[in-house]
C-alpha cells in the first residue's frame, strides 16, 4: 500500500503544478477547475485500482486462484468510472474538455512517474 500512496502523491503533485500553471495563464479556455477535476478522476481511478490489487494479493496469499478476477474487475471499474465522471464533468459541471483531458493526462503521467520511481 505504501507504493500506491507514493504513486498518488506523484499524481497530485503533477496535477497541482499543471493547475497552478493554468491559473497563472488566467485563460478562460484553460480553466484550472477542469484541470483539478480531470486530475481527480485520475487519482480516484488509481485509488480504486490500488484497492483491487490489495484484494487480489490477499486472495493469492490465502491460496485462492481468484486473485486475477479482481484485477479484471479493477480494469472494468476504472473504465466505467472514468467515463461516468468525465461525462459528469462535461454535462453537469459544464467544464471545457481540454482542461479535463489535460488534468487526466497529468494524473496518468504522475501515475507512470510514481511507478517508475518505485522500481528504482
């Protein structure tokens, strides 16, 4: 679980940097609310994946062979959650798609960097 917390920390740091840059630019098209929302989608998806990986590891340690099904379930949950939250941001909160995508990408890049740092 410590590794997942470090990955989430990298995600949040990168999202804050990107959102601060967006706020500094003060562009109407590039709103920082959208960047934060897109980044939050990425962080929530990572938390769900971390929980499912921990469940899968627990099942494997118990000697059960159903651990891989938790990984598949995590992938499906992440996809559906990202689609639902992205749609909510576009339709309900009326956020512009570009900042949403940039925030989502920033969170995913933070996820990759955090995972890379864990291997070193």
